[in-house]
C-alpha cells in the first residue's frame, strides 16, 4: 500500500507544516471559544428564560393584586352606596313609624273620647228615661255607682226656707250620720251657695270619708240651686277622678235635679200629660 | 268575613246600654242582651254564642251561678266569659276565675278595656 503524503512542501514527516498547524490550532481555539461562548449563551438563555418566567409569575401576581384592589374598591363603593340607601330607608322607616304612632295615639284618643261621649249619652238618656221620682232617683244612684264608681254618697235637697240641706237618698253610710246640714255653716252649704263643685283632686277619692268627702256637686234647675250630691268615697279600685268624671258631675248638676223635678211635677199631676194649650205660643 | 256573637247578661239597663255602645266598636260582633242569669241561660239554650259578658250581682240568678251553669253546658262549656263587677278585691277575682271565668273587669267600666278584653278572647286583630 502506498502512502500518499499530502501537505505543502511534500515532506516525508506526518507532522503538519507549521502554518497549517497554526491555522488548525487557531481553528481549534476558535471552535473551543465558540463552544464556550455557545455554552455561556445557552446558560444565559436559560437564566433569561427562568427570569422571564419569574417576571411573568410576578406580573400575574401583580395583575391579580391590582384586580383584587379594584374589586375591593368596587365593593367599598357598593357598601357605601348600600349604607346610604340603608340610612335613607331607616329615615323613611322612622318617619313612617312616627306617623303610625301618631295615628295610633290619635285613634286611641278618639276611642277614649267616643267612650266618654257614650258614657255621657247613656247617663243623660237614663236620667230622663223615667217620669217617676223613685225611678229617677234609682237612675241617679246608678249613674253615681256604675259610672262614677261612688261607693258612699248622699243626695241632699234644700229645705223650702233654704236653711238646710235635707238628705233624700243615700248609700253606704250609716243612717245616724244622714242628718240635715245647715246651708249657712257647712262645707256642703258652701258648695250649694257658690254653685261650684268641690273636688279634692290631690287625694285618692276611695279614701274619702264623711268629714272629708271626695266630691260635692251642686244640683241646679235652670238657674236655681236645689241641692247637692256628696260623694264621700269611691270604690277601692277608683283611685282618681278622670276627665269623664268631671263631665258626669256637670251633667248630674244640670240634669239630675231637673229630671227629679219633672218627675215630681208629673207625679203631682197624677201622671197626666199637660194639654195642648200648654205648648201653644212656644215658637220663638 | 267571620261574624261573632256576644251575649251581655246585665240587669241594669244603663250598663247594658253602655256595654252595647262599647261593643258596637268591635267589627263583625253581633250583640244580644239578657236581663239576668235565667234570661241569659234561656238565650244560650236557643243560640250559640262566641263570648259571654256578665255582671255578677243580679237578681234571680247571679253571674257566678251563670258561669257554673255555662261551664256544664256542652255547647258553651268552652265559651269565653268576661265577668263585670263592682268587687275589686283579689279574692273576688280569684273566685270568679276559679269558677271558670276567663277575664274580670271592675266597675266603673272603661269602654276601651271592655273592647280590648273581648277582642283578645275572640282573637280579633
């Protein structure tokens, strides 16, 4: 086998000529350098990729945070709006509640007023429902006991000479205490003379007694005083006089005696109704 | 709409009138009046009532006897009974309630109290 020698100069040795060797070394050096650079580049690339991933993660996290902050802001705004609506609704609710309470109070007031008027109507109706003196007296006693709540009381009428108040009907007091009293020198006489009721409003009327009555009411017919009703004490559960009681006192003062007088006159006339002539020329 | 019926047993015409006025304020309540316990029982025998309002002190048959009789009547044994009386003591109240009354009102009566009591027992708004 023939060995072919190559190379410049055509020398017999295998060693390359120095210039080629240099070129080869330079080439090898370049390749080696290139490899190193490539490796460095690859590592750098990997680092860059890792960094990029980190940044992407960080970016996503920041984006999420921003989005969360925005959602929180929106929620806070919504809460504020709802709070405002709640305040408005509460304000309207309180206004409605106040109006409702006012209406309820007014209804109760009207119901109480209605009840008082019903009491007065019934009392007046009953006082004039009889034309017998006994019947009228029974009704006066009923008004006192059932509507006013009087437990011990006495009705006095003045004597013909206006010197004494004479007891004509009583309840709850011993007979011996029921005697005529002087109009000039007694508390009852004082009420009779002045025409003004005497009511002790500071005291529990159920604790009144014969010497300190709970109320004394003058009785009149037209403008003439004819007697008094003395309420010595009320039932134990009736511990104060209300507005309706004062109205009932007025009603009794104005109507009890006139009902009694009418009934007495009718009885005195043998229960005969007056003739038509009595009503002629009454038109005004 | 439901209609209720009430029997008032009271000997005083004045008190009856007052109770009728008061109970006229209760919507859909039909009121019948009786003069005393016997008249009350007669009316209870001929019709059914949703509530009874009775006085205690009455001639012929008083309110407590009426309560006893009503509680032994199969038709009205569970009918609410309101007692109205001048007696205000705790013992009187207990006695009436023990006999079977459902509520106790003392005189002088206040219409709003009567209305509220009847409405409560009939469960009316």
